[in-house]
C-alpha cells in the first residue's frame, strides 16, 4: 500500500494543484483521468512512500482513494 503526492501545474491556466493518491503499486502511474485534452501540464512527483497496513488505509488503496487540493 502506497501514498503518492503529485504537484500539477497547468501551463495554460497558471494554476497549481496537489493530487494525493492511495494505491497498491510500487511504481505509480499518473492517473490519466485527471488531464483534459488540449491543455498542457507540468507534473512533479513529490512523495511516494509505503504505508502501514491498517484496515482504513487498505480500503483507501482498494478504492484508489484520491484527494485534490
């Protein structure tokens, strides 16, 4: 179980967003559903760390829970 945090800068709108994603994979792939067609993004991975095995975190990883700030 892993937690990955990306900083996403939209080059067309000059906005910055933080995306936190819980998943099972060791090598995270950026979720393509976030990006919109016709826009340019700069994406930087800030964190990718292993989580403790708790029922709450397992459920978050199972459902690919994400949080956008």
